[in-house]
C-alpha cells in the first residue's frame, strides 16, 4: 500500500538488504543519512520470509504479453538504511533508490570483487509506527486481438528481412540496436534507461545511413576528390587574406565534410530518397538525430516530456512510439532495397 501525497516533505527511513565483497562487522555510518550494519539472527531469518510482492497480471483474451520489471532478490546478513526527505512513499522510494544506486556503484568500483547489490524491503515515515512493505515496480500488459490468418504471400518480405539481417553486416548492426531498444523498453518502469533506449533507436538509424552513404561515397569517389581539390586550391589562395584564421579553418572543415558527404542530417535525407522512405519518417529521423545531438550528448538538458514525445506509444499494441517507427522503417526499407523488393 502506498501512502497519499502530502504537500510538505517529511523524513523517511528506508531499509534495504545489501550484499557485497566487504561489509561491516558492526554498525557503520557512511554519512549522516546512510548506515550499514549486520543483522541479528532473528532479523536475518525474518528477512528471508518477507519480500516485496510481485504483481501478477492477466486478461480475458487468449493472446497477451506481460512485461515484468527487473528484480534482484537479495539475501544477506547485512542491512542498509537510507534516510530521505519526501512528501510520500513513492517519492521516498525513488529518492532512496537513486542514493542506493550511487552508493552501490561507488562500492563496486572501489572494492575488489563482485558487484554490490541491495534490495529495498521496508520504509517508514519518521514519527509513525506503521511500516510500508516495499513494492515491485509495476508490470505492463499488452493485449492482442485474435490473430488474422497468415498466408504464404505474407512471408515474402519476412524471408527477405530474415536473410538480409543474417548476411548483411549493416542490417545486422542496425538490427542489434533495434532489438536492444525493444528489450530495454520492455523493462517496465525503466526510467533510468530512457537515454539508452533512445540512443539505440538513433544508432539503428545511424547504422543504416552510414552503411548506405559508404556505398554512395564509393560511387562518387572521383567527383568528391575533384571537388575537394578545387576547394583546397581556393582555400589556399584565400587563407592568407583572412583575418580570423581559426574561423577560416573551421569553415573549411565544415565545407569539406559537406563535400565528402559526411554530415549526418543531409545524409539522412539522401538515404531516405534512395530507400524510398516517406517524407514524414525522414523528417522524424532528422528531428530524432537533432534531439540526440542537443539532449543525449549533454546530460541534464533532457526533460521527461522530451523523452515522452519519442518513447511513449499509443493506447494499443500496434501504436508504436515515434522513435520505434523511425528505426523500424529505416531497417525494413534497407532490407527491402537490398533484396530488390519494391
């Protein structure tokens, strides 16, 4: 049971079970809000009996997929206490989890041996007797309608994609990134993974664009070299006259990248045309790449609403999130193009 939100932040105590290569023989205060200590025999036996419940979900239809969150069940003779300020139990749990993650990483990087693990078991608002049992993160359920019949004619493109992913290194690379994004996104409640999920969707698109543009650059190698030589000659002639030489060099570098077909945004447009990707998907791909460059490359800039625009799907299982739509279209179009499917 989760507590109701209150307007004022209160003091909360959270209790965890922790294990790792080295743990204190007596109570040890890591900071004014973090304590590590051994459990008594009675407390250890009790800790083995009480674990956060896992939500079970089912639906009346015959076809469904339930995604459960990642879950580490930790058993140990040591406890971890983290005190936080929060307005409700949800906030207390989330805040303590962030502190615990940082502590576990610091321990794991500093102390030789296996990685440290901890599991939240209980929490309590200071001044109240009632303890709240920790809960597992919510599961998600996807309901499918009764499947339509599958015919041989449906499998032409399926076989082409299956074969291309197996034999073509560009398709395989993009497929690995798309599959990774799917697997991470299936992790319910995975807020810390949002950056990684979006990054893998972008890398899927990037793999296709770079793969196609490598072939384009090979085909246009002679004309590219000729244009580069012409630009270099003009730059050498004008460089001595430029007052701001560092700026001139930066401008030249940008122009050479443009001549060499290296810049990503125009490359996305070029590849979209080659693969016959719709203008809508092309525009979304350009915006997705811009979002990655301006947000994912600069931690702290990203906001939940910005991620929601790219990672939130529709109300039904066939309404994919926007980043998924972009990535799957690029991979499918590339495989169809290679297989000669119009």
